[in-house]
């Protein structure tokens, strides 16, 4: 169930691990109000780290994009799954070791930062393989890398996301490539990105912070990853998670806190009270009745989402079935 915080989250936590797409920006544009809210969080003393599963762009390029959106960011504030993957490999390889890259500039730069030598030629004698999303990847590079993986070389994948946002809609992500290589080679990679812990651990190693909070829009990467790393999390509803996904979330994908947007960083987070078979908070009451959620009342939209989540999750845990929400309309 949800966690209570009696003061603003930026007073309780000293580091926000912010997902990018769907939280900070959608495509090339900032989510409405986000630059101002991040400035407020920074002024309140919360350190901001921008954490992405996308391994294609180096941190400096991501930071430049954020700056154009009115968000103050340095490349040291950006941590990518490519950096996490490179660090995983560097722990077991000798400095200067050649690593075959099924990917692009993000992985090249990350490997070089760790003292390893990225290559894309078999003649260079690679001793390991790193793979990550890159839209201009050549099939020959994929083929050569897959053969090395089949030979048994250590293999680290930046992430296994099945989709990646593009200007034309969601396209196939690195997870599709990982599945193809794994099927060919008959083995699975070590995964550095969300929902596994290495990317969050890499962020805290680079940025610091004693009381971190994961902020994301995806239950299957951001929130599940936070739980896997034993971190609290804030789910914002500006990205891919909607009502259907929220009410059907299993325990390992349930956030500590819920907010319609990043304004939740500057707010207290009360929890619903269970009473007479339903859940109540801030003027709202939600009941899971005959397999559907019924909501009555009025109040803060954030409290609406909290009571609905509480009622739906209780029903899911007791019956094993998700509630019906086709007739349930969230407040605007």
C-alpha cells in the first residue's frame, strides 16, 4: 500500500532520481510546468539526477537537450544505462580491454570513461560484449556481436525495454535486439538498466545522496526498479501509466507515492483510511464492489488516485483479479 509523508517530499528526500521521457519531457518538449517545479525542488535543497535507460545519447547531449527546455542540467547530473553497463564490465575486465559494442556513441563514451576500449571489429580481439539501443546500428555489427556472445564472451545489455519513444510513436527498443541475440546465442545477458539495480546504484555512486527517491512514469521499469533497489518511489501520471495499469499493478510494481505530476515533489502525501469496506481520503471514497471500482465525493485529484489505488490493490490481493475501470473517469 501507499506510504505516508507528512511533509513535502523534497524535505524528506535529498536526491530525486528522475526518469526522463514521460516525466521531464515528452518527445522534444518539456512536460508542462516541469522546469518550474524542478527549479523549486533544487531551491528546496533536493539534488536532481536525470536517469535514463536509453544508452544511445552521451550525458552531455542529454544535458544540452534539458538546457534547451529551460532545465538547468550539467552532464554530471545525467546517468545512463550505458554508464551502468560500462561500470559492470569494468569491475571484471583489465584496464584497456577491448569490448565489442552492439550500439552507438553512448556506449563508446561510457566504456572509454571506464578505461575500456570499445571496438566493432572482430580483428581487435574483443573479450566482452556490450549492447544498447542505437537507431543507426548496422546488421553486420549485430551479427558479429551475436556470434561473440554465442562463443561465450561476457555480455552486458544496457536495458531490455521493448519499446523506445520516437517522433513517429513507440518503436522497437533494445529489448527486441536483446531477445534476438539471446535466442541466437542460447544465453541471456547481465542487464544494467532498469528495473535492475545497477543503474540506480551507478547514479547514487556518481551523484551521492543519503535519502534517494525514484521518480518515474513506468511501473515495469521505474517503480519495479526502485523496489528491487529498496528505494522509495513517486509515480507521476504524465507518461505511459494510466488507470488500467495502476489498478492492475502487482505488489512489486506499486509506488510509495502517487501524484498527477511533478508538483508532488513539493507536497505532503497522506494515505487513505480504510473504513466500512472502502478507502477514504480528502473528500473521496473508493470501493471495489462486484469487480469494479466506484468513487464518490470531491477533492484534490491526487487523493482520488490514492483512494482508487488502495481499493483496487486490496481487491487484487484478495481475489487475484483486477478491478474493472472502463466506467471510471479520473478528475481533471
